[in-house]
C-alpha cells in the first residue's frame, strides 16, 4: 500500500507535519495514526498535565501496534527547535540521555508523528530529577486475578490513604489493573519513596491477605493474587501516564477515574473511541492533583516499624525478569 500524503496539524500556534496519517495503527478498530493524533488533541489538557516537566520515555510503534515496539529514551537529532528535553543520568552505564520533556501539546503531537503510542514519564520533574514528586501505587493482577479483586483491593488502598490523610488519584492502567497516584513533596530520594511505597503495600496486604501479595518474584506469587508493585517507584521505572494510549490493537487508554466510578468501570471500554467524549463531558478527574501534596513521614515510620519487626526488603530490581 502506498504511503498516504502528509498533513500539517496546527497545535498552539505551532505546525507539526504528520506523515502517513492513514496508516492503520490499531487493527481491531481500524484506527489510524491521524486518529491517534486527534485523540491526544481531544484530551490535551489532561495528557499535558500528566506529562508536564517530566523526563519521558516514548514507546514507539513505527508500523502500528502489531509491529515491533521501540523503547526510546533519547530525542533524535532533527527534532524541532521548540521541543524541550531534560538530561538524565544512568549511573549503571555512566551515560546520559536527553529525554522528551513535555511542556505543551505540540510536544505530544510531535511524539505521535514519531510513531509514539505510549508515554512513560518519570515520577520526578526536571527541576530535580532525583527527587520524585509522585508516588505510584500499581495494582497489578496476576493471570488468574479478575477485575473484581482489583476493585476490592483498590478500595482497601483508598481506605489506607484516607487514614494517612493522602489524596489518591485512580486510573485504569489500560490493561487489567489500576494505578493510583499521590502527589508528594519532592524532598525524598527514589530509594526513600520506594521504601515508603513498600510499607504501604505491606499494610494493604495485611488488610487483605487472601487477595494481595507483595512477593517480588513472579514465580513465587499466587496466580490469583493482586501484586501491589512498589518497585514502580524505583529510579528509571516508568508506567503509562494518565491518558496514554496502550500499544494494543483495541487502543485502550489509561483513563483517570473518580473513586465512585470503580464499581461501574470496565477498563476495556476506555479507548480512543470513547475517552474523548468522556473528557468533553466530565473534564479531567485528575485536574486537582497538583494541589494535594502529601508528606511521606508516616509511611517511612511504618517502614522503620516493619524492619524492626523483621521484614526484609528483596532489594531494588535489576534487569532480570521478575
């Protein structure tokens, strides 16, 4: 099939050339590259809020989501002069990368032009990339764990957050799980945030021991359990942002929710075909996230308590399969 002619998309006074706009990216629904651009334009305020000022890895699918995926950290040469980046250091390899740093919607559209489907930001911002301002609670179901269990555990997590005085902002993962984000003061290292996240995960496990696991190695987990993945807070670990499309043929979206929607939501219904109308009607449920900042002191005290009681930490993950 011949490539379709490029189109110019105007975004906030900037022009972005979109090549191959008719290339089908999501075969299950027939959605094209231009459909993907239009989706991100429709949720612009929400996706920019989720990505703003954060180093961001791009998950690119040059031939559509049934083709090969490229995990790209570095912005390539030839990017437009208005595109902003942030330099991050990778101590393990003693290397640097100038990663995408979204500050405006045109940055997102440029990334889609570069075949990006998924946006995976850090939980820190470029003002201090070593001090996270976002704690991420990843409710990750094992293969035999149904979404009913995910819902129940999310309610337990919400209960614990309420007791801590923390505001949690839930969203679908775009897959079978849920994420909950909490804004935190950017005063702690990645290691400290991860340690706090582990203490929280253990408390959720104590309250729902038949449903939750914090066991790190996959082979040792109950296949029907829900894993609270505290290691998503380790340095350079990323998950799909709010409003990020996922690289699956159905074009599901990691969709922000209100807590009172948990009982009704079916993550499979949240796609690029449905989320724009939801956003137009309801706005962004995460619009207030930057105004609700939590301190980790209590969770770090929990971590101290657990360690005094003999709890052990499996250690931060490396590149091995978990």
